[in-house]
C-alpha cells in the first residue's frame, strides 16, 4: 500500500516516478494482483490519472481495463472505476481551455481509442450487458461510455448494436429508469444511436419510444420544462425526420393529438426564458417534420387533416395572432402554419377565416402581408410571411380568386376604410424598397399560378398613377417600371411576374405585344453585353421574349411568330439568344431556389428566384429553344395541330358541358321523383285513413238504422222486434245446422264402432279355435284375450260418452223447441212499449246466454270427437296387430297339424314292423306277449302307484 500512497501524492522517500512509469506499474498491479482490493485500488488510481495522462492510460491500460470488465463482474465498484477510466480516455468532453489548445489532437485521440475498443465486437456486447445492470455505479458510467463511443464512431457502433441480440431493446429500458440521471443520459444515448440510421429508428419507435418520450415531456412541464424536454424533442426529430414509416406510426398512434398542449400560451407572453424559447422552437420544428413538403403527399395530407381535427392548427394560429411572442418563435410559427396548410384545402379555408384581434378585425392574411411589405420588419419574418402566402395559394384556386378579386374594379372598397390584400400587393409592387417589390411580385405570381382565368381577369386591373393622368393597366405599369432601369432585384421580380402571367395565356401575350415599346426593350436588353449582375436580367428578358413567341396566337400582324423570330435573328442571333436564356438555369441562386419551396436566403440581396418559378423555367427552356429554330412551315403545322387540338378541346368541353347539364337535370328529376314518391305515400296514407273513417261511419250508420228500426217496430209487435234482430236468428240457425252435423257424425261413429265390434268378435272366435292346438298358442291367445278385454272396456267408455252427448244434444233440441214455441205463442200486441222493450231485452239476454252455452257444448263435442277419432285409430291399430297374430297362429297350427300327420305315419310304419317281427318271433318259437296284455299290466302298475300315493 505504500506504493499506492506514493502514487496518490503521499510522502515517499527518494525521487518521484514519472507519469508513464506510474501508469505502467498500476497496469502491472491490475494484471498480476490476486486480491480484489489491490486490483480495485489500482483501477481507482488509473481513473484519477486518466484525464491528465489520457494518452498513456489509453495505450497501456485499455486491455487490462477490458479484462477487468470481463472477469470482475461480481464487484460493481471496480467495474464502475474501469468504465469511468475508459470514458475519460475515449471521451472528448474535456475542459474548455484544453479543448481550445489541442482540439484536433483531442478529436484524433478519441476516435483512435474508440476504434481500438470496438475492433473486438465482443467489447460493445459486453458493454450492453453491463448497461443492463441496475446498480447505479455500473449502469450510469456504462451509458456515458456507450454514448461517447457513438459520438466518435457512430455508424460502426450502430451496426454492432444492431446485430447484437436485443441490443436496441436493452437500451430502451433506460427510459423507464426511475433515476432521472440515468433516464436523461439514456435519452442522450438514444439521440446518438438513432442518428442517420433508419433501421434503428424503426426499432426504437416500435419499442414504444413515442409514448415514453411524450410522457417525459408532459411530466417535465411541456414547453416550460428544462433541458430534458429539449433532449426528448431532439430524439423525436431523429426518429421522425425523413422516416415515412415512423411518421405513419406516429400519426396512427394518435400522438399528434398529444402535441396540442405544447402550444398553449397565455395572454401575457412577456419574459419567456431562453429554455422555453428553445423548447417551443423544437416543438414547431417537430410539427414541420410531419408536414414537410419533401414527405410523400399522402402522408403529409393525412397529418395535415389530423392537425386540423385535433385543434393543433387552431392553436398555432392563436400563437400567430398573439401579442408579446418572441420574434424567432413568431417566425417559426408562421413557417409551421405555412406547411400545415400547404396544399390542404380544408386547412387553407380555415386560415382564410382567421381574423387578427384588432378593431375592426382584419383577416390574418392581410395582417401578414402588411408585415411582408414593411421594410422595417426583420428579413427572416418577411421571408416567412411570403412562404405562408405561397403555401396558402398552393393548389388553392378558391384562394387565388379571392386575392385577385380584391384587385378588380368591381370589388375594390371605394370608401377606403379597409385595406385589402390586393392593395397591399400593389403597394409593395411599386414601392421604393426593392425587397418589397420582389416579395409582392412573387406573391402576385403565385396568385396566377396555373390559373388561366385569373390571368385574363388581372388584365382588367387599372391603376391611377397620378392625378390628372388616365389610369394605366397593371401589365403596362409593370413594363414601365422595367424600362425605367430600377434595381436588379426589382426587375427580376417583375420579370418573374410577367413570365408567369404570360405563360399559357395567349390573351395576355397579345396585351403585352400591343404595347410597341415592350419588344424593342427586351431585344435591347438581350443584345447588350452587360456585367455579371445584369446577365440574370438578360436571361429573364430572353425567357419573356420566348414566351411571347411560343404562346403567340398571331392576332397582331406586326408581331406574328415569324416576324419576332426574324427580329431575334437580325438583332440578337439565335445562338446568342439561347446562350442568354441559359444564364437562368446556370445561376447559383437558381440552384438554391430549386431545392425546396421555402425561401432560404441568408441576406436580402440573395433573394432572386422563387421555387415555383424554377419549375416554370425547366418546363419552358427547352420548348422555347425548339420554337426559335422552327421554320414557318413547321409553325404552320404546329398551329394547325394546335387548332385541331383546340377544336377537339372545345368539343370535349361542349360535351362535358352537356354532360354536366344532363347530370344536373338527372339530379333535379331524381329529387322531383323522391318528392313525388313522398307525396304519394302521404296521399296513400290519408286515403287509407279516410277509407277507414268512412267504414266506421258506415258501421255507425247501420247500427243507428237498426236501432231506429227496432224502436219503430217495437211499437207494432214483439214478434216483429225479434225478427228484426237478424244477427241472433242467424246464429240460432247456424247452431241448428251444427247440431244436425254432430248428429250425422254421431251416427257415423256408432256405425264404425259396430264394425269394429264385429271384427273383434270374429277375431275372438278364430282365436278360440286356434287355442286348442298347443301350449305356446294358448299363451298367445291369453295375451290377445286380455288385449281384447281392454279394447272392450275402452269401447264401452266411448259408448257411454256418446250416449251422454246424445242426451245433451236432445236436451238442447228440446230447449230450442221451447224457445221457438215461446216465440210463436208470444202476444203480438202489447199495450206498453216499455214492457215490450224490457221483455225483448230479457229474451235477447236469454238467447245470448243459450247461444254461448250451445257454443261451449259444440266446442266440447268437437273435442270429444277428436278423442273418439284417436280411440278409433288406436283400436284399428290393435285390430291390425291381432290380425297379424292370428295369421301367425294359423301358420303355427298348420305346421303342428303337419307334424302330427307325419308322426301318425311313422307310428303306423312302426306298428307294421312290430307286427311282422312278432310273427317272426312266434314262428321261431319265442313267446311274445300281446299288446293288450302289456297294456293291462302297465295299467295295473299305474293303479298300484296311484294307491301308494293316496296312502302317502
């Protein structure tokens, strides 16, 4: 221990060893010591020297430290010291002073030591195993060391972890660690792990990373949180940026809805901390990652719709119109809203309806345009507003029409109380600020993009230049400013506007050529040999002149295609024209603008090209070059083809118009049919209702008529009143008919019973004859007799029931006759009508009661009839069974008779043989007894046996 005491700075005798010698001795101690305590102290000493003597420790001790990690896994303290030492050797996170002095050297050391460590893949796998340990002194240094390895040699370490079994999944457990230090460093580790590796990004995302990271952000206070929120947002950006699979998973998992609380801001937005500004900036960037124009259109569109439905877009617009928001956050919010609404009609319509909280309220678009044309606003903010306006008009013909309509004479507010978007664009277009000129020109060009109708309508716009002078068209004013020799940026913006305006619009080309000063100006600009700054303007002038030729309909005799080509040939030269036209696509700023839709310029001087205009140049450059070299005959053929195509298009449009009209007529007819069907159903319902009401009225009328008839005839006679009661007399007659039917059925049943009795008697006699043959037949006969007895009992019961029924029927007949006699013998004329009515009602009550009784009896008779039928069926089945048994018995009797005859024949043969034998015996002299003697002897023996039995 005295050696270690000297190493650690304690008093020792003799000269002090150098750092390299000390490190070598410590390495020998780690390698050779058998005691764990000695090895632990040596590793701790190496850790203390590793920062100052990084190169020496790295070169001499790395192998021994890796061996300690492999062999001393049971001791967490020595493992922690070894991991810390390796981290100090590999990491470049040194003090600022040292880093400034030896920056290149430090980077090289860390990269070299990392390469040595990961050369053996087992070392990284061992490190992943150690990171799984729960012990703080092992896990935390392991996380830091792995993060440092990823910083130094990211792709190589990523590949090793990717092929390691459950390598990424083991690292995901760090996010669930309850110790915040490990969890936070785990986020930093995953940041390095997911950089530029789509496979690892997918694994991390499907290991529930989104849920865990969003939970951490919520726990930390969303945008009000600390640096942990920033780290989580950076990791989310790594997972989502340029990864369509993870973006789709994020959307499908409804995680977009969880982003809405991030952007909740209060009324007082002053005094935001720097960390909150950073967090909100990253949150807005994360939204932009999901709706970036570089993503697939389908994925972007679905995310845009989800953001609208969950209220995220509304929340962003609230920040946009809030007061006190920091400038950089406001700028990023404008860019974010731009990409959320870009190409999505639903979101664009909502943005058009947003109003700023002013008095009177103004549309948000107008407020933003005011900032764009205001030269006192920051350059970055003005670029963001221009991008927002471009995104609002992207694939939005409705929005384009609304902007252009604010410039037309019929819609301009004459009172001048409110400022419209069109007025702001015209004001910016002709202001003294070149950046405002450029932004307004590009914005107006986007309002005309791919919309020929609006290009024609914009030709109607008239501008009042000065008092007393006649108004000038917008097109003429643009060309006037061009010819005045303004700044390059202004001229570039106006030329881009004119090229967009005239492309694919022959009427606009005609209007442009109608001004005799325009073509000489363009040819003069192209023909001159100017400096590099003017080359861009020359190229755009060549493009505008080419558009005037290509989209020329030859309506102006002096400016036909052929004459313009001849003019180019004489004054410019075709090769020179093509060369000047190529200046546009060769310009450096053109290449920058073509990369992405958002204007990304470092300074106002670099704002020259618009992204959509670069697409137009690509489309027209080759076409115009071919058009310049075409002959007049080819032009004629091309014109003929164009005319044919136009005619064809006109025919198609006519047919489309007819089809639309027919579709509208069909829709109208369908609607009329549906209305008529509904009306028909209602009328049918009312008709059925009225029919039922009429039937009810008829029934009521008949009842009243019957009652009136009863009242009038009751005064005449009681018999007549009874006859008027037609319903009761009909019921009595029906009951009589039913009684007659029951009598006939009763007689039929009795006849059937007689037939069954006869059959049963016949069976009895046949069975009595058969029963004398043998014992088996006697048993069967006894069974048959018992069955017949049961049948006889059932028949007796049926007969008694029939007799009872016949008695009831006769009694009913007698009562009916009595009623008829009473009716016939009733006094025809009675003095008092009240007595007659009372008697008639009493008789009616009696009749109703008797009718009810008769109905109940008839019902009972019908039930008895059913039971009789069932009994008859059962008796017929028993008769059939008895007949089968009879046939079987007759067969058995015939067989027994045949057997008896055979036995008799055998006995006769035996008797003959016996008699013949007896004769032979007698002839031989053998005494033979006769059969009579034998029989008498046998009889005597039998009598003796009987006497003995009697004595016993």
